[in-house]
C-alpha cells in the first residue's frame, strides 16, 4: 500500500516537472520574439544587398550591350529612342535603346512588333524596383508593345533621333570615340518616373538639366541603401547617391569632348 502511494507521488512529481508553467512559456516566447527582432533587420539588409548586386550585374550587362552595339555600328551609340510609330487600332510604339541592344544581351533582333518578346526582362528590371507597369499612352495613342525597364539612358550621350531632348545643341546619339572621359561619363542610370520608364516608351532617357528629383521618391532616396547603381561609358558600374554624380569641378552627366 505504501509502495503504491509512493509510486503515485513520483508520477505526480514527474508530470509536474514535465509541464511548462505560464511564466516559463511567456519567457520562451519573449526570447523567440527578441531573436526575431534581432535577425529580421539583418536578413532584410542581406536581401537588399543581394538585390543591389543583381542590379549592378544587370547594368553591367546592359552597358556592355551598348558598347557592343556601338562597335557594330561605326562607333555610334544607340539612341534613347527613334520616332513614334503608330500601329493599327490606335496603338503605337517607340524603338528605345533597350531594343537596339536586345540581341547583344541574350534577346532576339528587333523586328518591329511586340517589344516584350525581344527582351530578356530579368536584365532590364531591378529587383528593388517594385513600381507598377501599365500600357502607356502618348498623343492619345496607347502602346501595348512595352516592357518594364528600371534603367534609363543619359541623353548627353544617347539622345533621341528626332529631336534635341536635352537642349545641348546636338540631335541623336554620340560616337563613343568622341567621348574623351568615358570612365567619368554616365551612360545608364537606375530610375523610375511614373509609368513612362519602359522599353518601347519615351521614359527611356533623361539628362542632367531635368534634375534627378523629377524621378519618383524611391529613386531619389536610393534603391540600394540610399544609393543607386550607375553605369559609365567604359562599362564599369558604381553605387552612388544622385547628389554624388555632380559637384564642384565635376559632373558625370555631361558630354566631354
């Protein structure tokens, strides 16, 4: 009888020890919450860093595509865009610099139809660019033949064919050999402005005089830890805040003979 009583007491004691009290459970939950609060910022920073590396790689590929295009076209850089081409049923398109270089970056040669079909979309979209894409309009016409593009051309080098968009007195793109400071001249930049920034539409390039603040707040703040990626004419890519692209005695936007 005594042994049975002792056995029941041992069982009760073991079950009491195996169970968590409310206080112990709250302590464990608090520790887990603390660990999550410590780890999440680090994980987010690592993810953003990876996005920046991917974006830099994209821009380097695009920059090399521009240089290869120039090598095959007597040294002329591709233009930001050519003239507007109206399609049937009120639809239209531009042939922008991204389409000019598509065959050099893994796409197919442009044939004058669906823009997106010729694009390697992963190259032209920064992972940090979460802006929405919609078909664009121009002069009352709608362009459905567009593909999202996170990168724009510097008009000082790659102006459009039909007009002097940046007001520097020169219409069209430059010859790559005419730029004497290629390592200090921006070719491509990372930015998004409303719904215009697309391959096949005329948000494909901007110039220093328009000012970077015209772009959306996200681009001004910097996509990658307060910086954006910038591709220079010699093909190298560097992360800078936009205010670091010009200053006393230097301006990376301008064409320099």
